[in-house]
C-alpha cells in the first residue's frame, strides 16, 4: 500500500478499503538514480508518475541546442507528458531525476482498467488535469504580463524551499532567462 | 436536444439515448449579443460554456490598464474560468462575446449532478481538461522558444479561418505583442 498516494487522492475523492487495494495493486514502485531518465524523446510516455521522494524535471532540447525545462515534479506531484498520453504519440521530452527519486508509475493501460473498477478515479484525474491547466494558464499570464524580475520574485516567494533544491541553471531555464541574468537578480537581493 | 454538443461528446465517449436526454435536460441555451459578457471579474464562473455559434474571448485588465486576451472560444469549443471553478473563487476575468453568439451553459452544480447520473461525462471532461492543458503547455513552449514572428507564422498557418474573424488588435493581445508589431509582420507578408 502507498499511504502517501492514497492520502493525496483522498483529499479529492473517497475510496473504500477495497478500492485502495485495487489501486495499489496496479501501481509500480520505481527507483531512479540521480540523472536517470523516466522518459526520453521518441518513446511513448508510459503513464502518470507520482513522486514519493526526490525531484524530477521535464525538458526538451531547443533548436539552439539548449535545455528548456518546462515542468518540475516534487514530492506528491504527478508528472507525465500529457501530449504523448492523450495523442498516443512518441514524446518530444526528457523526464529526468534531478535527485535520487522513488516514484510510483500508473501506466496508461492500468489507469484505463482502474477507471472502470474505481470510477471515482476519473473524477480525481479530472481535477488533477484541471489544476495542472490552471497552473499552466497562470504561467502564460506571468510570461505575458510580468517582467523577468517580477517573475523571479513571485517564484522565490511562492516556492522558497524549492529554490534551495534546484540548481540555479535549471531555475533560469524554467523561468526563461539566462543564468547570467539570474545571478544579477540574486546579487541585487543579497 | 443539442446535436452539435452530443456529436462532440461522442467523439470521446459513448452515450445511450437516455443519457443524451439527461444531459440535454441539464443544459441551458443562452444567447449573447456582440460585446455582451458571459463572465465579469468579481463574479463566480457559473460553469462551462460550449460555443454553438459565434466567438468569445477571455481577457483581463493588466496593471498597465491594457486588455490581455488569454483564450478564445470558437464553435464547438468549451470555455470557462477553470481557476474560479476549481477553487470556488471569484473570477479575475471577463468572458465576452466578440460576435453575436449562441452558447450552451452547463452549470457547475448541474455538472456535478450529471457526473453521478452519466459517469462517462467525467471521462469526457478529463480528456477536455487534458487537451486544454496540452494546448496551454504548447503555448508556454512557443513563448519560451519562438520569436514573435515565428509565433505569428505558426498561428497564421494553424488557424487561417480564425485569423480572418478576429480583430487584429485582439490577435496582437493574445500573441503578446503590440498592434504596431503585428502590422509590420503583416505588411512584410503582403
């Protein structure tokens, strides 16, 4: 049984003990070393990953051969390439462990089986997608309306612990500015 | 009965005739004049809107008192302020008819009732949210990796009919550049 995952799900929907068992039977625990890949370009994303411990990032390589980070996955976050999942197409992305990580995989085929056996999971995943959409929507707004410095300040204020854990160059990539620019902002704050 | 909505749903999930009836009984047909508002800041978003005919936009007023368009809704698209819906909080957005529009409203309370009576609708709305997330995710990527001109060209190629319908200043706002910049790009193409 995976109490951390069950606790997360039960914040949104009720599960009977039997449903909890059905769910946990369909989950695979996977361990990744630092820098190991959960997903690589050209492969189908296997399913949705729930981070128990550790930290992962999703990124791709741009035309200019830079790493562009598009998402992070922290403890009790789900991460996946939804485009690969929904369109059944090979991914354009890497998902990689930044730290040694313990991760639960719910494969897409198991999610489909489970959605019949435990229908409330459809509601749970609908809410997860809705919240992910809202987060991405806010990010578009920040990119359209905030300066780089305002975006940094907002992020630093909202996720102080996260700022400590993530290497600076990854944070710069995620926020869409150069490591040099990030250094200047941080020097100004200090 | 609303065949356009039913056709859209049946691309993703199967509905019995009885379920179709249950669904249509819970839908409200609303007509909006050009420039009329479906949603205004400070109000709760009532539910999800499905555009039958016409065109709507979602926008907010920035600190610099400019209109920032964040989404459009075309025929057979859903539009809503998901943040207001998922967090039960007043909206920060306007949703406004750009053209006279016929729109179906599925209120949030009716959606919750329906999700019990017609459980496949949870799957349908999960997929809708997943596709919306993917679209927003791609938009973040374009903003991080494409120049303004590349973004314009991609949009013009992907949605030629849409480009004809939407006033230029709205398109500029959505793409995040000034009307002057948009005029220059278009002059270059012509």
